[in-house]
């Protein structure tokens, strides 16, 4: 499941974050970062997926 989230984070960063943590603060931060620039949103999405991997197992 992490592989799917990572692929989605590369293509559509907010979707990858949503699948990992839902509609939380991290999701809205990622929306803002993605609107400001695709690369910052993608980096943040990957960071959220890796950081929260143990908290929200698939």
C-alpha cells in the first residue's frame, strides 16, 4: 500500500497525503504547498507518507 501512496504522492501530492492521514492539518498544508509549487507539495507528501508510516498501517 505504501508503494501506491508514494506513486500518488509523485503524481498528485494531496491525494497521497489524504490516503495517509485523511483531512487533517497535513492535508491542508500539502494543498497550500502544491498550489505554491508542485515540487514543495511533492516533497511534503513524501515526507508525510514516510513519517506517518508506522502510525497508520495499511
